[in-house]
């Protein structure tokens, strides 16, 4: 499938895109200031060809520096259960002595609406998790839509988990009894699905899921979800842009409610899922489905820490260089990961 889109001049507004009146009085001042200086005059992703967005280099501006790690190395993952090309992953290894049983490991999935993003996206988050939680972090370069729609990203994610449990365990010297996963937005969706699939199959056992602004309900829209309606015109991920991502990844509407597209709708045993740390933005269309996912875990007796970042739209965790909320969100993840993997340690 070609990634070219037919964009007709004049069929949509052109930059600049000032903040919408519905969010001006609610948005975080740090975000508003950065937006006005660096984002307002840029064309919006859903209003330009996909290739233009992919070629721009930076998915979300405002990231902080990479954390120092001992090694970052790319590997090709051969498939065990599905067909398709090998999958590239990037493994971050921390400084310091390896624990006697091997390194704890976190499998991480980047955001980008299943359409954008690469192996380089969110390396800041991955390197922070590695350095500050003393874990190997394996970031996955899953296939993207529309060339590879659902369930390609799910298949690639699962194959990467299988590799970590097998060949990757030996190569990276891992202790796979200490296994976590995480991701942002579309990546949070994939991480949640990995935990559900593992629970349904009886293993592997994840001890933690780190979910930043996760997509958990691909049936949500402005007619049936409060945060979608309330934040319809929010910056970064307005409702039309989220629908643009959805229809590229899930071109068949019958798949929108599939549990491996909408993990909130999973019918399995939620009590078998791992502790979740969920960070969501007050001004994000995805706010309520992230909160509902955490509440469903709590109602099943599973610990779920839900952090609502006041005044924040969708991309705050990737903007830790300019937003206090971004740094705070990464710290929530790093602290939880270290505690899960080294429960008797004292920082």
C-alpha cells in the first residue's frame, strides 16, 4: 500500500494554528509557551502526507538529553510464530555490575499512532529507564500502518517478547523472571496487550506495565467519551488526528473493538495482569480511557497508580527537556521500575 495521501490545497486551514479557545484557559503555561514558539507554525501531521511527517526527523520536539548507558546495540529478531521480515530492536544496557542472576528487562514500545515513529523515537525515555532503574531496556521497531495495518504491530511486539525470553536472554544476560513492559500512546496500547496475551497464555509473567497516555479503547470518540468531547480541539492530538491514526492502523471498523486493538475491552481475567503505572494528560482525548483501564485493574484487585498531569495535552512525557510534567512522568516510571526489579533496594 502506498503511503502517499492526496492532500488538496484549500481543503483545510493552514498554519499558524493558535491554541483553540476551548483549551487556552486550561492548558499548562509551560506547554503553551513552547507551543507558541515552536509548534504553532508547523503543519499538523494529519493534514499532510505521511511521508512528510516521517521525513521531518523529530516526532515530538522538546525532548531532554539521553541518559548515560553502558551500551546501546541493535539486533534483528527472527520470527517464531508469525510471518514477515525480521524485527529490529535496540537494547540499552546500564552501567555497573550485572546482578548475579542477570539483568532485569523492560520491553518498550514507542508512540506515533502505529503510523509514525522509529527505533530512535523515545530513546530518551528508554535510556532513562535503563540508567535509573538498572535494567536492560529493549525498544522495539515494530512495523507501521498503513503499509502494515493491524495486527502487524501486535505480532511484531509479541515476537520481540519471545526473543527476549529466548535468544535475547542469552545475548543480553537477562533475568527474565524480572520482566516488565511499557510504552507511550500506541506503544502503551501494545504494552497492555502484551500483558493480556501473556496472562491468557499462562506466561510469560510480567511484573509491571508502564503506560503513558495509552490507547485502550479504539471505539471511543466525541459521541461516547467525555475526554474526547472535552478535548476535541486540544493541541498535539485533537480528535480528528486520533481518528486519522485509527483509520490507518485499523482500516476495518470491525477490528476497532478487537481486544488486541482495544485492551480496555479484553474479556480475560484482569486479576492476572501486572501492577500498572499509568500517566495521563488532563487535556488529552485519551485521558478517560487510560483512567478507565487503571480503574478496571483496581476493581480486579491489581495495583494501578494513575497520575493525571494537570493542564497537559498528549505528548508531555516526550517533552521532558521543556516540561516539568515530562520529567515527573519519566520519574514515575523509573522509580516504579527500579522498585519492581530491586524491591529490597534503597535509593
